[in-house]
């Protein structure tokens, strides 16, 4: 089916056309992942094609399509390998996936309750860490809010390379936090008035992702948003400076502030991203 698409006349910039144009390159990458197993590589490509085309991701927001599709292939391959090799009682670290949605996609519905402590710990780590390091805010934007790496870089007023490093640090620290929360010394527990609300872990995948977004936005900063004029100057001024850690921490857990930033940067709004109103 995928081979036929290479000769199919698709609308400009359609997901099918973008994938088909890169078919040979992606097949080569899939063969590397599967140790030259042609059948396994084609199955991997088929799954990636379905994931990419049905996901309806905004193509214009993806800075590096080739890198994005290679990441999709890698995540699907990683998921299939783990499903095939892990012991039924072995815990799967969801933090290793690029986003919460991808991690949930690798689990069966009946397994999600088994991962509730792990997911809550990842979210708690990100919320605590954002106050002292941009690694926490980067993880919230990429993992829980599913901003593309290029979008994360724009919100953080930094480079793609810096975002990659922040995310590397965040994943490494989150892994350590999962093993022992007391091992990291970046702050005390969340204040009583900022604790994460109840999350229904029995929810369907899409709903569970929404539950975490709702939980994050419930941490809104005392009901007082950052000054719109200050935000506009920060993100649209001629001399854009690196955003301070404290300001970034406030933005990523406030739906109002984040949507203002989306507007200034001409990025999709939260409602456009998730198909629902995020106002709390």
C-alpha cells in the first residue's frame, strides 16, 4: 500500500505525500533498526505511516520532518521490542518516550493503572524542577503538552540544540527521581495549594493525556498572569532576551499565559492543539 502512494497525486503538503517522498530513506532507516529484516522493516514503516497520517500533526510546525519521522520510527520500534521482550511484571519507564501520548500508545488500556505512580512521579518531578531549572519547563512543554521541539525552542527563546540538552537533563533526572525521589535536592515537595489534583488513570488514552494537562494548568500562579505587555515585548521585541527560569515556569503551567505566548509567536492555540477548551 505504501509503495503505491509514491505515485499517487496527493494534495500539496499532505501527510501522505510527505511520507511517500521519504519512503526510500525511511525504509533504509527501518532496515537499520530491524537489523536488515525486510518484513519487520516494512511492518514498522506501515505502523509509522498510520501513526503519522492519522495523527494530523501540523506539518508547518515541524522544523525537521526527516528527524521527526525517524523519531516516530524509533519510538514505534522501541515499543514493539519492549512489548516482545519484557516480563509481564516488568515495569516500563514511560519517561523514555518523547511524549506522554507516545508512552500511553505503547501500553494496553488495562496496564495504565499499573503506571499511575510512575506517571504521577514524572509530573511531580517536572512541576518541582521547573522552579529551579529550565529542564522542568522543557519537559512539561514537550512531554505533557506535546509541543514540537522547534516550538519548545521558540517558547523558551532558545535554540533547538539547547532544548535537546534540557530534555536530556530532564529525562536523566526524572529517571533518578523515579528510583528515589529523595535522591535529588532541587526543592521540597509541592506546596499544599499546588499539589496535583486527582487524575483518573482509568481514562482512555486521549482523556488521560487531557487529565495531566488539566492538572498542570491547575498550578496556575495565584490567579495573577504575567503582564501581557511584558510578554509581548519578551517574545516579539527586536532584542529578544533569554527568558528567565521563573517566568518560564509560570508560563508553562498557566493556560492563559501560554495561549498569549502562542498568539505572539503565531503558534496553534491550546484549543486548536487539543480540540477542547483548556480554560479552568
